C-alpha cells in the first residue's frame, strides 16, 4: 500500500476510535461477565490482592490464589468463600523463583484448568537511598516486581493465545512511569513490569492478532503495609489511596477491558507535564509536590523471606 492509502486508512481508524471513545464517555461500556473464568492473583495473601480475590469470587469467577505467605493466603481463601466464592484454590508460591512458578502453574492446570485472567500483583519495596540499598534487595525487587511477570505470563499465556481468549493484568505503579527518589530499585522494577505488559499488549494486538486483553495499572501509593509511614504533601492532588477504592477501580477496569488505569486522575496531567517540562522545571515541580520528602517517615512492613533468598544465604 502507498503513503496516501495508508494515511487514509490510519485517519479513518483514528476518527472511528475517537468517536467510539466519545460514545463510551456518554454510554458506559458494557462490563464483561467473568463468571466461570479462572482468575489467578499473585500476592493474594493480603492487601490489594486479597480484596481483588474477594471481588472476583463474588462475581462468580473461579479464583486461584498465589502467595508465599501461606497463612495469609488461606485467610484470603476463607474470606473469598464467605463472600460467595464457590471455587477458590490457594497455593503457596514464591513468585520470585522461576522453577517454582512453573511447577505450581502446572499444578494449577491439573487441578483447576487453564487460567484465563492473570493478575500480576505481588510486589515488594525496600525504601532506601540507592547507595544504601543492599545488592540482594535490589535483586529481590526485580525478581518479585518484574521477572515474576515473565514467568507467569510464559506459563499461562500460550493457552490464552490458543483459545483466543484471556486477559493479562499488570499492577505497576506511578513509580513505573517516573523515577522516584528513595525508590530506585522499586521504581526501575516497576518500569520493567510496565514495559513488559505494554510490549505484550502490542505483540498480541499487532502480531498474534488475538482477543487476549491487557490492563496496566499505575496507582500512586496505596495504604497498605507496604508503604506504611509514607506521606503526601498535598493529599487533595496526590492522596494516599484507600485499598478498597483501588481494588474496585482495578476490577472495573478489567471488566471494561480498559488498557491503562492511572490513579489518581492528576497523574494523567503529570505524565503530560513530564514530556513538556525541562528537567529543572520537572525537578521544581516534584519538589513542589513533596516527592522529595514523602518517604522521609517510611517504615514499610517486614517482608516474608523467600525460599530463593534463604538458599542464597545458606
């Protein structure tokens, strides 16, 4: 095809999709039915993962829970069943360990079936200045926050492509859109997770031509134990987000097959400003927002030591 015809097709598509967006602003897009879908959530033993598990169970989905914290995972299983989940399965899995991910994935396929909705939610944060961050903690951040996404997607995506049906969900972060001081390992690993999810989205749409959907979530700090002690200078612009609010927004985005979800909405403006401001102006803007001090009182929570880390220390 020549330049003129290619351009005409492109402009026609853009016009159609623009009108489609306007229509969906007026008439909300119909939410898909997830009853009977096999939903796997990593990091399901607490916080956001637990809330999403409960919500999907109440929608009639078959829910598979992965977490290294077996006790917390079983509690999520109990709560999900209380909320109407008829089929909820809990597995202990160290998502930072590639061999264990593949082993437990095979077990899930035998016990439950092919996963059709994969939510990569497991995450860890160190919260130290770059030069004060131990090497093993940097490696841990990448194994849990980024590399685990590679292993879970490799384990479950082939069946989705074969069936031409499925959904990949990446829980990234605002720190995966802009580098944040005192979060160098967390931020860079979340950038990696975002990059993988976006690359897969384009690959599935442009190359595989499948009906496998992608949702990429980038929230500001959530009030979970992970960011305990962190503060916001301007809560009306950048509030620390409530878990219930975030979990419901994520579930809605998945049901509406929304590709990108940034929270709060101020982040959309922030991403535009990042592209047009000079580096000095951007730094001044971040200082104004208090990004340089929001981790000053950070405490975090004690993380469960993975089996991989135990092996490295022995």
